[in-house]
């Protein structure tokens, strides 16, 4: 099949596009060509590269028509963040595409209430990103119900892998936390460290997109969580990373209002977003209908990213 991947040089596309090529698909990668994939692979030599600045094209109301002109059997949208952007593309593709796969987020659920969270639970998003993604999901699924638009929505957790920093045990992106744990130094976590993070390796997310194409009939009209088998508490995460380095975690705790004063404003903002959501996603539906089988646990996904970072920065353990 001819598969068009929008935003194909990012985290997910780095792994997804080689998977699609190796599975025998004709692949077109649409991007602004401002960066290379995080990981090189010979399969990229078989990929047709198309340069489109999405924001500029959407401003001229031409993005949907440009994607339509590529005549993809399958269109995968990895970088859609507003309902208006989703509508421009979906309306252009209605009646012409066999399968449209949108990358959502676990953030559509808002605060975790009953865990593990299933896809059928009510959407109660908060924050601009989660609200927009939930509205996109609602719009695309309504388009399926009303016009038989062949959509599938995949909701990843915290995507990680070699080449970018994972959300750390304190809930933000500063890699210094991993360095301190590797040295057996103390770190301070918010509250009592029982909030949760649910990482997923980028290749497992890519696997889910590939499986959605393979199991098209079961996937169309559905949303799926794409995470690892189990989430991690902040406390458990820190202890496991320290143990991986052969150290015992030295953990201190502070109430949120005190803790946030110990970090930068940006780190506090990120941590609050993560612990307020505290995602724990069920993947039973994806396992049943898509045959999704994550290769990495949350911890393994993080370890691969941290190992890459330490080697790149010549950090000795």
C-alpha cells in the first residue's frame, strides 16, 4: 500500500517508516526537512521525501489538498494539534483515503480516576494540549459515525528512546536527575512519590501504527492506548534507576508547594502536568484487536534513552 506519513522524521517516524518500508509498503514522508531521523536505517533510501510547511500551507487552506494529491491509501498524521488542523485534512481526504491514523495522547483522559484507564472512560481533559487532542478525537470519531471516515486514533504515553530525554523520576526533563541517581546522590521528589508516569518506547508506538494498518478492519472507528505493560510510580522509578546503576536510591520528599520552589519554573510546570495526570493506561484493547505487544517495559525504554545520553555526553559511571 502507499502510506503517507506526516511528520515522519520525529520520534515515532524514526522507527515507523523503516517498519513500513520493510513490510513492503510504498512510503512518502512529509516534513519540513528541518531535521534528520533520530536513528539511521537503510530503509530510508526507499522513502519519497516531500517538503511541506504545514503551518504555512494550512494558512493558505492548501495542506489538505496537498496531502490528497499524494494519493495515499493510508495517511498517518503524527503532528496534528488543533481541531481546525484535523478538520482541514480530514475533509480533504474524505472519500479518497482507505485508512487515516491519527496520533493522539493519553492526556485526553485528564486526571486518572479508575486505573488502569480504559478507552471507554469519559474524557475529562485539562490544559490546552489535552483539550485540543480530546476535541480532535471527538471530531474524527463523529466523522466516522456520520460519513464512514476510516479513522483510527492511537494514544501514546510518554514516548522515549535514544536521542531525546525521557521524563525523569521527578516528572520533568532535566537529565541531572539520572546523573545524581547514578552517583548514589540524594534526590527530592514531590509529595511522597506515588504519582505515576507511563512511558513507552518509540518503536513500540511505531509497532502500534503498523499493526493498525495490518488489522485495518478491527482498527477503523476505534481509539487505542499505546503504552508499556505497566506504569511506574515516581518512587519506584527512582529506585529502579538507582539499582540499575548499582546504587541504592537516596530519596527525600517535600509537599508540592515546597517542592516546586526547589526547581525552575519550567521544571515545576512540567512536573505538575505529569503528576496531575498520573497516567496508567490499559492496553488490553490494543492487544486484543491490533495484536499489539510492546517489546519494552517503561523502565527498559528509559534505560535505553539514558544509556544513549550518557554515552553521547561521555558521562562515566
